[in-house]
């Protein structure tokens, strides 16, 4: 593992890298100072082939964006044997559910043995503090974060639904209503946070059903497990 401090990355290279991540792109445009705070809690990490990226059971507040390479997700099946359930490729987010739910990691993640290296951009979202603490991260930035979080988790749930329409959980997320009140204030933030947690718990149920292989026989050979 080789960790690179963001301050060592040329500005044009960093801008190109983060242009593919909507949350950072939006914050940089709206509030450069808040963007600088986020970058001070971020880093770029290079992992070698076969190296472990995340360990099941760990508890931390880091979320990652895959820049380069391919990762393998492994969980124990109902007999306790390790079972590879997914590959994570560039453009995908890793570790976000544990951040939203403040819960331990649910799987082991390694760099694919067939991949020479993997490069991840990570941010420690522990600096957000309590939900309504704006001493470091502003209300506007937190609103953007949870708006993007909800969009991301809902998208993942829709991907599951489109692949496994007969799954008992297939339509549950559609009953979780969107916030329609006044936007831009603390009321919206509280509602968005509640939605993010509720949707993440539902996605975790999907993941658990795949990990234990408790589903229709022959229909889940390799699900897209989201962490």
C-alpha cells in the first residue's frame, strides 16, 4: 500500500480525477473553501495485486472511489466458507454503506490477482461530526453529500431490482418517499439523513441475502454486492 497526500497531486490531475465524482465536483463549484477542507481529509492510495483493501468487521469512516484497477469482494456463505460475490471496477464507490450506517464493514475486499495494481481516492467522512454540527462542514455541503448519497443508494437498489425482480426486497425501496418540503435547511438535512440510513439498511439486507446465498436457486451466481 502506498498512500499519497493530496497536496502532492498536481492541481490539473486532481481536477480531472474528481470531475468524475459528482459530490466533489459540486462542492468545488459552490464553495472552494469547503472543497479544501474535504481535500485535507482525503488521500490517494495505490494497492498491489492481491493486497487487501478492506477487512470485514473493521469500523472506520472512510469511503472510496475506484480510480483504476479491479477489486474482488468476498463474504462467508452459510457454511462459513469464503465466497467471491462481486468485482468492483473504476467509477464505483466503496465503503459508503458503513459510513452512512456507522457500522462495521460487511466484506473483505482485495485487489484482483489479475490486476497489477488498484488506485483509490478516499475521504475520511468522520470529519463531518454530528449531523447538525457545522463547525467544520457547512449545512450546504452536508445537504449535497446526503443528496448524492440517496441518489447513489437508490441507483444501486434499482440495479438489484432490475436483475432480481422476484426477490422479496425488490420493490421495498419504492415505498420510501422522497423529501418534498422546503429545501436548503436543517429540516431537509434531517430528512435526507433518515432516508440515507433507511435505504442503506435495505441495501444491506440485499447484500446479506446474497452473502448467505438465501435466494431462488440458480438466480444468484454472482450478484453486484455494494458496500
